[in-house]
């Protein structure tokens, strides 16, 4: 905004962007609340069954001269494992979370985690679209403010929120410096979808790169809530299937 002498319009766009991001955050939290409660209830029910309910029958079983089925013995073994080793399991989970947080603070660790998230089904697509939406929206805002394309790309490396996409942008910037067009710089990137690549090419040819990327950002903004809904629907279905499986195993045992 200061560079282009258009700081009022730039800050107005920033306000609109922050309102959109806050609204998206609210939708994500609301959509994930029910699956989180269902998953917690499922895990709690299974642990209750194998750690407390089924072992109560052991006294009856021991009085009978009867060989227990293999499934029952295995479920009892799992319950016994959780009862005796739960402090170590909690400690291991805490250590894992702490280790991942420490890993995320390093540049290589953050890159590895971001690449792993992008490779996951459904979740990876959502993370990629979120980063690409930030890319397109901020590119349109900065380029429309009169900032040169190299400076725009340099700024975008720090605002996309994903180190893998940031590395792709940095590589594209180096190619633009050597004389490539922006569309050719992103042509070989596996993380930029064909639609966005075509829009960048059309914007360059028409001299309206900011407008075409603003349209791309609008499309991605509309696609993100749909992706959230699909993700939560699949999560709910998966949790219900797992819940049914755990109850069936407990009942058969």
C-alpha cells in the first residue's frame, strides 16, 4: 500500500480478507465439532468395554472349565494391555505431540509435515486449496496496488501458509528473474492445478492478471466450504463404521 500510494484501498481489501478468513475458521470449527464429539465417544465406549466391562466376566469364565474363544482372549489381552500400560501410552502420545510441534518449528520439519499433509486424501486437497486461495487473493491485491511481480512473489512466499507452496513460489520467482513468464514458471508445478495455470496464462496475455486471479480466488473461496462439508461427511461416515465395528467386536467377544 505504501509502495503504490494506495494504502486505503489495500487496507480495505485486507479487512475483507480477514473477515473471510475468520468466517472460514468458524465454519471449520463448527463442522468438525460433531465428528470430534463422536470420535471421542466412540473411543471412550470401546475403552470402557475392553478395560472394565468385559474383564468383569473373567471371574465367571474362570469358574467354568471352558476354553474361551480366540476373539474373547484377544479382546481381554487388549484390555489388559491398556489397563497396565496406560501411563506409558499417555506419555508416548504427549511425547509425540511435543515432538511434532518441535519438528514444525524447524524449516525442514515444517516442509516435511506440509508435504505429508498435502499427500493425504481429502485433507491434502483442502490444505492445498486454502493455500492457493491465499496465493490468488493476495497476488491480485498486491499486483493491483502497483507492486512489481518479483516483489509480489517474494511477499507471497510468507503469506500462503504452506512451506511446500512457498518453495514452489520461490522457484517460480527464480525462473521469472531469468526471463520466463509467470505461466511458464508455474507450468511444471504439481501443486498448482491446471485451471489456475490457465488463468495465469490468460491474465498475462490479456494484461489483467489481477482480475483473473481475483476470479480464481473467488472460485477457491466457494470451493473451500464445499470441501469442508465433504470432509466432515466422510469423517462422520468413517467414525460410524468404526463405531459399529468396535461394538460388533465387543459383542462377539
